[in-house]
C-alpha cells in the first residue's frame, strides 16, 4: 500500500496504480484538487429513467459524466481510463442485495451497462477548508454525519425515495461564507439545502446520523448546515431493486483528470 | 389577437388562451419574469441519447424539464399544462424535413413521444436589461443575431454538430457586469462562451449572422459578447434526421409557471 508521502498526485497516476493492483484503499486525500466521483453502473433499460432522475434532482445527483452502453472509458473527464479496473473497490448488487465486493469488474461486465459518474462532496469540502472552515473528520478515519430526511426527491420511472443530507457544524460568523463558497459548485451538490434545526427537514436527533459518525460541536456558537448528499442516488437506485447494479465501495472513489475549479460556475 | 394592454401576465393564463385558440403569436414580452422554454419532442428510442447530449452540452442545451414517454403534462414547471395544445404554433419534421406547422398536435401525438423543455435566452436577457444593458432588438420585430461556429459540441449517439451562438454588443464598461449577471443563470445558457473578435470561434463576418438580424454597434466602445444558443439542440436534432421530431415554431414558446429567479443559482 502507498504511504501518505507517496500519495498519487493526479487522477491518471492514481488510476494506473489501481489498475496495477497497487492501490486498494479509500481515496480521501489522494490527487489533491482533482474531482472524485461516485460510481453507479446500471443496465441500459433503466438508464434513461436514471439520467432523468439525476436531471430532476441535480443537488443530490450532480452528473459529472455518463459513459454510454458497453463503453468503458470516461472520455470527457478521464481519457484513457477503464471503468472496469480503475476504481479501488467495487460493490455488486443483484435485485438490491449485495452479492460481491470485487477489486475489478472482469467477472461482472456486460455490454448493456451504462456508467454514471456523480459529483461527490470532496470538491466543495476543499472550498470550505480554503475559506477557513474546519471539518474535524477530514483526513481522519471518521466520516461526515449523514441523515435521511422527510424531503422527497422528484421521482422518475422506478427511481424515488427521500433525500439524504450531510451535516456540517459551521461557526455562526462563517455561515454566509459557507453558502457562498459552495454555491460556486452546483456540479458537486452546490449550496446547502437547509440551515439550522434539522427538525424542519425531518431529522429527529441531530447527533444520531443514519450513516457516518456523529459530530458534536464545541459550543452553541456553531450552526448545523445541511447539504444534499451523494448517498441519495445510491439509496434510490438500490431501492429500485435493479436486476444488476454496480457501485464503488464507500470511500473508494473513481478519480478523474478534472480539477475542482473546472466545476465552479463563477 | 390580444393587444399589449391585455397581454397574459402568467404562464397559466397564457396557456389557457393558447389552448382556447385565442393566442396564436410570438410570446416575447408575454408573462413577464416567467420562464419560457424551447420545445423538442422526439421518439422514446432516441430520448436517452438526446438527454445525454443535453447533459454533455449544458450551455446550449439547458434542460428545464423532461416529460416522460406518452405523458403530456409538464408536472414540475407547469402543473395542469398539456404539451399537445399549449404552444402557440408547432413545427413537425419527418426525417429532418418540415412537413407541417399546426396549431396543436391532435393529429401528430403518439404514446412513445418524449418532450424536452429547454431554457431560452429571454430569462438572462431580462437580467441584462435589469443591469442597464440595452438590447436594441428587444420588444421589436427584429431578432438577436445568431452564428454557426467552428466549436464542436460533445456528441451523444446520433446527435452532434457545431455550437450556435447569439451575439450581443455590450458597452466596454459593462462587459464584466454582463458576465456576472448571466453567470447567475446556468439553467438558461449562463455565462458567455466568448468575448471579443468572433474569428476565434470561426465567425467570418460578425455583421452577417446565419440566423436573426445583424446588429451594428453605434461606435467602437462596444464589445461583441457571445452566448451559447438554444438553436444548437434544434439544429443538432434536425441533422440527426429523426423519423419524427416536433418543435415550437420560432418565437412561439412554451411558457411555464416558473419565475426567472427560480433558475438563479445565487
């Protein structure tokens, strides 16, 4: 395994190491400032409905790139890549149930599969950090707290379900800055969907997340701020019980050649 | 025909008049501050590729809403609407050739048709005007000048072709403001794609547009600024020679219930 000192500095470098079997760990902190993507691979017959679901729910489901049926190279964001080999760890679901967690897709690839690369929160978290907002879980083994809400997504075909959000405690005097800094990145979840008491979006206990680790703020000068989360499309796709669905294993992202700033709208 | 004094003030009001056969004219200036949309209706078999084309080319092809196969109501942007009757004038193309210009789709509707509502420049033009930038063609019979460029779009399936841009001459001291004002609206073409001499994007004569009317600036304190144009997806879809394609007739848009500000990202 690579050490921090030898961490790959670009998406292409990371993908080569993964393909050669030399990198099999979470990608947080790898290839700084490069866009990392959530992966969802589905059969062609549900691809239109899933793309439409993403179009209707751009905050939780920001599309970085779609690889056409049977194609394996992310030509736009990552020339030379191969989606069958370049993700450090995959998960394979049949009819909504986890059946395999392979290091490549040699045994699972089919010519009718369509790959969706969806934006992840790493890009806007870098923007928060650059603006002096501390994220205590960043670069640790801990994960951001995530909650199921009572906010519905807009359905498309077989895809529907509640919005999942991530929670970050922001110093009162940095809340406006946090909104501004993340608004620049609509392609990676963008502006928050809620500021303040989570009860308004159906969160019963703001210290008991449904996924990830609880975050207890130091004192009451911190305000909880909620962003749409990339777990939403995975949960929705899984609930649709597609005959086959392949994703990255949590934390083991596909790293592109794009830079975070390429995704900023201004 | 309605007069300016009696112009419908909302999308719902306009659509009702159109449906009753009482409004059959261009929609410029109708329902102020409401989002107007370009219409492209295509068979289901090419719908995934066309949606993917839009995802890959969001500046010329900003998707406001997609109505699923056989459905006729734009439930998200315009509840109660009927796409078969609510556009003032349609155009019907078979294999890329214009065959009809009907006031409704009673004779052409099929259950496999998918409707794409794409953002149009009216929304960001209002933003320019609010920022003190004059558009001499606005509210007249003249049209904005539009040019084919040598900038390629990113292809998807059968859809490919050059980017078409609209041209606006902006006072030198307002160029930065024009970029800022339109950057707020990525869902309706967003920021310019080029500032200055059009030769850089393949425009040979900046006073001889391929569509619309020439715009000669008063003096050389004006700078030409180019935005991606909604003619692009229509030209691309037409060039694909889809067996059937239905659009709005130029200027006769579908008017939604959404407000321009609903599309602003910040």
